[in-house]
């Protein structure tokens, strides 16, 4: 690839997109610099702008809400479904609806599906498009349909900790030809032809038809992405087996620990392994105890409505009791495809010890 001398978006990126389309079943796919810009483009292509509201989860990475703010619109926070289902609740979405609502943005937490059939049906009744933040969900399916291909647009992340990683990178997919046209323009300065097209003799010059961005991926990352896509199913199968092992061990060793997504429908990519500490457990102390044993943990997520940049005037913040409760108790345990069963057992035993203290 390097020997070809072509480093910016070209043939390898086009192949990566084709393979991603074949894998997900999406009609159109555009490789981009990261998922945050994919979300931004999805908002822009749907015409979201100042004065509009977009309903989003608060239990997500801040990028979900930031993408809405980039357009001048306001994110409106909705609650999760339950302690077992950490994805957006349709009932809470309904409560968040206002005359200003322009779209919904759902996030498939840890790769587990939001209730897309019900959410899409309700959204269609309201005439609202649904954007899927599928950053966790490459290789996740519901009713045999890949997550990210249910709504108007789906946004994937290839950040270094993701199931398919290119260091930084992302993909936006859609079945809608008009949105696809927008994505092509927005990704590259609103230009009607790209350097690669001109190199191939498809065009001599170009027009600029909208104020676009440089949200392109490059050939190096696309090459990584193609190899990673080949490995995805095997890696996700390993994540799935490890998750099952964790569940088995933890439910036996720590019955008071919450293990969300028990019996959740669909096939998850098992991006992360969230657990919920019993109420009253000192979370930081628990995490320190694991760290002392060489076990890294993290939190998914500090809810967006609690951040300094969001706290003041966060719309919907008073209606998030489940998010507030779960976010204060959540800890994410190590989970990666090269992890061994013995390592999972070691972590489970360490969790039981840390909870016992
Ligand atoms: C739920 C969610 N949305 C969006 C993003 C943003 O992805 P990226 O880092 O590729 O911009 C992430 C990545 O961490 C994420 O976890």
C-alpha cells in the first residue's frame, strides 16, 4: 500500500467502504476521520441546526451530544430503559418530545441493541429521523439486521479501543441516496470531485457546492480497517465467550453485582463488560482495590448532563433517575479478544475480593 505512493483517500479507502457495505448490508458507506465527525455529518445532512432539538441519551460518550451542539441545535437528554437495559427508553424519548424536536440519536450501549422496531415506529409516526450512534456496535445485529443500518444514518467508530480499530477512524452508513450525496460532499469541503477522481481522469476541475469539511480517512487507516474487518467476527466471538464466562463466574461469586443486558435480544458486539456495584459500595475504592492487583477498570459513562459544559440548562436533566443511579454504580471490567479464560477468572475473583472488603 505504502509503495503505491498514494496516501490520502483513494482506492484502498473505496475497497474498505465496499467491504464495510457488504458486511453491514448498508447501501452507502463513507469512511471518515472518526465517529464524532460521522455524527456531525449525520446531523447536518438531516438539516439539523440552530433552534432545533435532538433527543439523545445522557449515558453515552460526550461526542453523541457534542455532534448535536456543533450544528447549533440543543441536545435533549432522555433516560435509559432499566438497570438491565442501559439503552434509551422509548417512554423517556416520548416525554422529551417538543415542537422543536428534529431528530433522535440513539446509542447501542456496549453493542447491545436499542429497541429499534419500537423506536423507529414511534419516530415515523412523529416524522422524525433516527441517527444511530453505533460506535460500540460493529458486528452487532438485531433480527439479522446490522445495527447502524436501521435508522436514517449509522455512525461507527474505529478508535483504538473499539472492536474494529484503525487508531482513529470511523464510518457513516445510510440507505438513503440523498443523504449519501450530502455525506460525500460534507466529508470533503463540499467539492464535486476529489483529488483521487481527478488523478483517475474522471474530472479536471471542481465546484464547491456547500460549506463542507475535511473529514476524510486516509489509505493507511483504511488498509488497517480492511484487515481488522476480516478479523472482526472471530474477535467478537471471543468477546462473546468471555462475556458469558464473566457472567457465569460473577453471578456465582458476587450475587449482589448487577450484570446488565441479561437476555438482551439480538447479537451484541460485546464492546465492553459493564457491571453495576451494589448500592452503597464506594466505587473509587473498589476500582483502586482492583488496580492494586494490576486490573484496569473504567467508567462508562459519567453522564453528559453532569459535565461542566452541559450542566447549566441541560434540557431533560431532571428526568434521568435511572441514568443517575446506574452511572454512579457502573464499572467496566477488562474485555479484549486476546484475554484468556484464566484472566477472566482472575478478574472475577479480584472483584469478589474487592466487594468483600
Ligand atoms: C458512544 C460513542 N459515541 C461516539 C464516539 C466517538 O468516536 P470517535 O472517537 O471515533 O470520534 C465514541 C468513541 O469513543 C463512543 O464511544
